[in-house]
C-alpha cells in the first residue's frame, strides 16, 4: 500500500468478494489497496477485512463517508445494487464497479443513469468477459462479422461454484438454496428468470454486440434442464440465437460464445469464473484457416479492475451508460419472455399429465 | 479366412462415398467387380430405392447407399438382402464406441444436444436424416420432433426420446467451420460428448465421458466412416443378417414428415 494507490471500499463480502475481487486485487497491489469492507453480517465484514488489513463496518453510509474510499465495488445481492450505486455516486466517489446485474428494472437503470450524469461518476458492470483480453482481441479482428454473422450460440456447462471458489480462496460463508418443485409453473419460470438474470447476463452483452436489432426479441422456445439451467432458442432481429446453460458436476466446464456467418466464424472459450486462469481464447475461422488470439496472461476480472483504475485517474473515457442500460433491458426482455414461455410449457405439460 | 466379395459402384456413388478408397483399405474382404458383383454401391439421390430394388433383382447380395435422400422404402421391406445406409456420421467408429456411455445416461432427466455444421447449400433433408440417424445409432430414435425455426441458415428443433429425454437439434450452414457433427448428453452428475468429423477423411471422432471424478477420452480410431460402412455390409452378408438401417430410416422419414407438417402448420 502506498499513498499513490487507489483506495477501494467493498459493499458485500460474500464468495464473490472473497474468491474473485480480493485475489484479483492481490495481483494489482501497485494500483489499489482495500480501505474498508462492509457486509450486513459484521462477522463476515470483520473476517474478510482482516485478510487484507482493511477497516470494516456493517453500515453502508459509514463506508461511503470514508474519504479514503475512492472506488466502490458493489458485491451485495442483486436487489441492493441499484440503491447502492446511486448512493456511491452521491457520495462523490471516483468510479464504481457494480457486480452484475447493476439493476433489476429499466426504471432503476435510468435512475442510475440520471444520477451518474449529474455526479459525473463513471460506472462499470462486472460483466467480466466484456473486459477479457481474448474478447477485446476478437473485437479488434472480426471485421464485418457483426453484419455477416447469422447464428449466435452462447453455451455454458457450469460446474458447482464452490469447486472454483475453493481453488481461488478459502471461503468463509456460503449461501444455501432450498430445493423447489420445478413442476410448479411459477417455480419453473422463476428458475429460468434467475438463470438468465444471474448467469446468462454475463455474456448477453456479447450476444447483443452481434444483434443490432436487439429490441426485436422473440423467444421461440425455452427448456428447463435438470437440475437447473436454461435452453432458449431466440430470434433477435435477423439473427438466430441460442442461449443455454446446464449445471453439472461433470468435469468438463464449458463457457463459449460463437458468432457464425457463411464465410467466417468466431468462437471464444472463456476460462472458468472465480479462478485467475488467464484470458479467453478466441478463434476466428475462415474455412480452412484460423486465427487464434490468446490465452493472454490475465482475465476479465483483472481487465475490469485495470479499466477501473484508468477511469478513476481520468485516463480512460467512461463507458456510455446507455449501452449498459441496453445490455440490461436486453437481458430483462430475454428473461421475461423465456420465463413466460417455460411457465406456459410447464402448465401445458401438467395438464397433459392430468388428462 | 475372410470371404472376399466383389463390389460395383456407380461413378457418382464412388465420388460421393469414396468407395474406391474404402475398397483399397479392405483388400482381403472386398474387390472391385463387374456387373454381377456381390455388393453394389449406390448414390443416395432421389431414385435410390428403385436403383436398390433393381440391383437386388439382378442378384446383388448386399447394397450400400451413400447419404440417402428421404424416400419411401416399402419396396425394400420384404427383401432378404441387407442394405447399409452410409449417412454422414453414423458409421464413424466413435459413434459405435459411444453407444454404451450414451444409453446408460438416457432417461427423462437427460438433455441431449446435437449440432451439425455443414457447408452452405447443403441438402437440408439429408442433413436432418443424418442427424436423426446419429441420435438413433448412438442413443435411441427421436420419437417427437418440432421445429422452432428452419431457414436457409439451418434450424433449431426440439425432440424427445422414448425415455422422456429431451433433445435440442441444430444445424448451422456455414463454410467457415469444418463440417462436423457433435452430440452430447448432459446430466446433473456427468456428461458424454461425441464429435464426428466429415466422413471424407479418416480424421477420428472423439468421445469424452466426464463425471465429477474426471473426464475420460475413449479410444481414438483413425478409420473412415465409409470403410466401417463397407465392413458392416461385408459382415451382414457373410453372416446372413439384415441390419437395422432401413427400419430406422423408415421411422426417421415418417418423423420428419410429421415434423414438417407441424412446422408448416405453425
Ligand atoms: N462476476 C462474477 O463472476 C460473479 C459470479 C457470481 C456472482 N456474481 C455477483 O456478485 C454478487 C455477489 O455474489 P455472491 O455470490 O458473493 O453473493 P452472496 O449473496 O453469497 O453474498 C453477498 C454478501 O452480501 C451481504 N449482504 C447482504 N445484504 C447486503 C447489503 N444490503 N449490503 C451489503 N452486503 C449485503 C451478505 O451478507 C453476503 O455476505 C451478486 O450480485 C452476483 O450476481 C458475480
């Protein structure tokens, strides 16, 4: 820690703070130091703060009032994100990193935009793959793939999070999820909505990058796999899109995004969440030839923090917040329509069983 | 000693199905023959069924059809001559080697994904039949099929198996990717993944079975699908068996007709 490093304050000190952000910050000690950690559970706040020699509190206002806190990172559960982003803007912080999703409605997102414009606070959302050097390299080399791609695929085979959290750190607390009856249409719809807004949301901004007509969303079908996940076939403008994820204990995690056209195609394989395993690898194929970008030495978590430092120091242009709002409204629309489709399909299947 | 059978093939069957290469790779079992050859290789164009009937009437003891187009096969039903349908992917040795791993995981909680990357301008009907044949061979026949979308770039469809397993079927028409098919089953605790390249070469398919304990790559075999198809026909003829290709094909053709009707009605 030197006076020249940027002071970080953390709201919410669960597994994401412990396994993602603190290990990332440990790679960037020449840029940042953690000043204060806040969690509603004082024991968690104290123990996590103790790991990095920071002060702790159970009070949001106390953290925001701390002048040494220049950058705020919001890692509380999603329902608190919007109000905490607004409060951090109002507290005059230099930059904010909010874990995804940064709001749960368009109205909330617009409120954030208004306040951020007023206070001139740069905000980024922790959609780490948008900062992954593999993705950025692909973006620099894909030529006209935005126009020529016709088929977009976004597929995740997700291992249990603790497997990777435990590689990344020693986690102090872990939430428990109650089991629910997925034959209940509302439960099924809730699982899909949660899956899209909690997991798919990571790379829906990447999908949207290939869908200029992203407001024209039609869900063709939605399937709820076992034990959880989603498989959604969509038409987005002229693009044929499939977004899928399955939770599995199998030993082959997968996290890929593909954009495919007649004569060129991009495939990106991301490294697993939580661990510092380097960047994604992007392959642009044109028939029998391919260009490979990455893996680079650091991943999107480090990428987002590096960008945050540039924002706080005024050496990078802030992101256009309307793009973040578009990312959110696109995700909300996919989530709403997919949940409605699975609710209907589950109810129809129940009726068939009754008949 | 292996019984050596003679083979004749039309030139389009030869070029589509690389029959000359398959024979060259099975010199003890097969040998080029003339009009009265034991086995006949046919291209799978529109009139392949009548060509097969003619070959059988003329005395052929076995018939192999390369990449058959949808057709009514009733005329072949009563025949005692084996007919092997050499679709794009089914005879890749990796497919046959994947069967036990797939079938052990085929139940109502399974999600099966199958995807075909094929060149722009491919005959969609044939691709679909090859895709259904792949699922049928590796796991079980698809019993219900409906299309979410089907256009000049490919399709997304959903199906179910008798077990209740759900299947997502996709085809993507592109010249950017190597032609290939992939099939995977994902379960809460484990998964099986099969990739099958185009049959034009002996590039191997791969099967990976993975669970919480790790992932295992099954034995890799550099044998072309066409060679396996011809070996199969040889075995069926010499052991006086019929094989199940025609029955399976008939089932799939009926399913596709139903699916297409549902699609156009939607
Ligand atoms: N970027 C990624 O890879 C990634 C991965 C998983 C989750 N996430 C996101 O990160 C966030 C945190 O995830 P998690 O798994 O650590 O969540 P969690 O719910 O397990 O933990 C959140 C922590 O916040 C605390 N908390 C609860 N209410 C609070 C409040 N009002 N203010 C401050 N703290 C509060 C809880 O006590 C808990 O310690 C979520 O928004 C999630 O969507 C991101």
